[in-house]
């Protein structure tokens, strides 16, 4: 459980520290790359949330 929290913290920090650069890269890549990246981030957040809230059935 602690390793998941460390990984989550690392991901959040890396996104928070480089968010301006990340957004700039999305605009350089185009709309489709931006849409794909947003969808991937949303799916990852939902997956992590489900994992932490008891996703094992």
C-alpha cells in the first residue's frame, strides 16, 4: 500500500512541476494528441481511485 502512495505522490509531483511544459507539448502536438492524453490521464485517475477504494472483487 505504501508503494502505491509513493508512486501516486511521484506522479502528482511530476505532473504538477511540469504542467506548463506538458500543456505546451500538447498544443505543439495537436488536438488529437491532447485529446488522447486527457483520456489516458482520466482513465489512469479512475483506475487508481478504484484500486485504492477496493477495486478487488
